[in-house]
């Protein structure tokens, strides 16, 4: 018996590349959901990450009710406060100032929507940023331009140089899709991995 159709509800090239590592055939579709409504209503970082992942999965699952749809979202949080996408250089610099020399959480949530209901989980990575001067932070911003990234860094690029330590049970979660847990879920749904 063939496994059901698999759809990644995402616009992230990083999530697409991660899912491709599993060797499964899948489609990619951009979810249409208003993330801002969740961000203004939900303050808890864990609840927000899970709600956004579920909203993305459900938006695409409505269009493909017989498919297995994967939605994912990532939230950067320090002291219980969510750091969103900065959008510009001054806000990015302010976020990096807030994070430097401190430890914060990167919460990656996944919702796998199936015809019989959703399965959701999350992964938490703890990152400690180095204490850096303004010149180093500005050089970094010029290099990666992480204005569309929560926390104002791209770990998959030069952003890795900003950190002193990273504690994670699944390093793929840091890039946006925790493959260790996702593999387990997909195997129970009949996908042949490996």
C-alpha cells in the first residue's frame, strides 16, 4: 500500500531542504494564515509556536483533506518574551543587544495534520550568545541581513559565529524542522523511512 500524499505547508527553503533529507516524495504549498492575529493574542512562546504550526497545517489541509500536511513554526524567546522578525537593521541590532551574553530559547513546533486529526510536538534549543561589541554585531548584520529571522540571526549562515553554546536534542530543529521527532511520526503514518 502506498503512503498518503505528503505536503509541507511552508515557504521556507530551509524546511524544504530538511524534509527532502528523508527521501520522501512531497509537495510544498504556502499556507495562508494571518500570523499577526496569533502574535497579538498569544503571549506564551510555546503556545504561540504550536498555534502557528497548527494554523499553517490546517490552512493547507483544508485544501488537501486526504493528505498528510506538515506545518511548522519557530519562536525565539528570552525571559518569556517573544522576539519576532525585526524587519530592519535598527530593530535587529536592538534584538542582538538584548540577546548578547545571555541564554535564550528557540522553540520549534510542528503540527502533522492527518485525515484522522493532528499530531503536534515541539523542540526547545537553548542558545547562549557571545558578548560582542557593536562593530561585530554590525558586521554580522551586513553579512547575513537577518531582518526576516526571529532573534535577528541565521544559524545556518554566519549567525553561528555569534554563539558560545547551543544545547539541542535535535540540531535540525534549529534550522526549522525537528527531523528526529518528525521521522517517528511519519513512520507511524506508513511512510518508509529509511
